[in-house]
C-alpha cells in the first residue's frame, strides 16, 4: 500500500454521532497497551499520528484516519484498562458496540493480542463477543520482535488454543519495530475493501510492487454472519461451558 495522504478526520467520544463515511472502514480493537497505536502508525507510515503512550487507556475515543481519500483505519478504545472506573468502561463498551452495529462501511475487524502472553480473560471475552455479534475477527499477534523466530509458531498456536478460534481464522505476527506483518495486513485490507486499483500496490512508499504471483492468499472469511441469537446470554453460556469442561486450554501452557 503506497500511502499518499493521511488525515485524522473524525474523533468520536461517548456522546458523538458515528459518521456516515463514503469509503470502506477497517477497525482495530485490543486491550490497553497491546500496541494498537504503534500498529496503526506503522500501517500509515507515520511515526506519531496515532498517539502512543506507556500509560494504558490512552485511546478513549474512536478515531477515524482517512487514508489516500479512499479508506478509513478506525482506532477503537482499548479495553481492559484496570484503573478506569466501571461506569467509564461500560460507556467505552457501549461506544464500541454502537459503532460496530451502526457503521455501514465496516468491512473487517482486527483484534490485537500480545504474542508474548496467553490471551487474557478480557481478550477471550472480546473475541467471543465479536463472534456472537457476527464478526470473524482477524487476529494480529503484536510485539513479535520480542520473541525468537523459533518461538513464533508455538506462541501463535497457543493463541489459537486459548481463544479456541474458529476454523480458518487468520493470525498475523506483527512488529512495529521491524514492520513484520505490515504488508500481509495491507494485502488483507485490500482484499476485503473496495480500494481503487491504483491504491492497492503493496510495499513502502516509492518501493517496488510485489509480484502478484508470489503466492496464494489464504481463504477469507466473510465479515458478517447474520444471527438471531441473544448476544450476552450466549457469550455467558459459552464461557460457562468452557469452564465446566475443565478450562485447560484457557489456563496457558503446562
């Protein structure tokens, strides 16, 4: 993806109206301090447009980044911020849910998980909640540069196990430091959205195009599956069933 222009176009707070954009949107969700802002900066080829911080819970709004006047990257508030009040966390959750159900141009949701650790209970709840909302989230395993290459597969397999992911779920290891996974993420975005042909070139700005025949892409799951099932009750029931089964997969490696 050649980035020609980037603009933080819309910032939505708890009481804001979700914009009716004319271009497709892809959203990024993840717990506080998982590296979401760093990922978005890397995708946009910018160092600090999305504000990063060592302090969890920095992103408290929904931020819409207009890319090349052709696409929006949507930064959702981080969840699981322990020191935030229950009332604030509930409002953040309502804001995210409202956006997911209101946006008419949302084409994909990426869920970020720290590759170094077992997915947390908040990660598990968010993944299961997204499934019951009808989404098939793509997993981005962040901070992959913190592991040895020989460790990556084991940690990715562990994410699959702990989250009990749906068959065919894509997990992409990513590093904001080395940019590992950046092009694969952009290729997925291009395949899931209505980007103009001239905006689909992969590679850094001014770089060479990637050979379209260099390899086949994994099968894509649809973003949306219609369901009439009650979300909250089903999610809670699923958690109870997994705990009753022993929860071995959810407690990490032996």
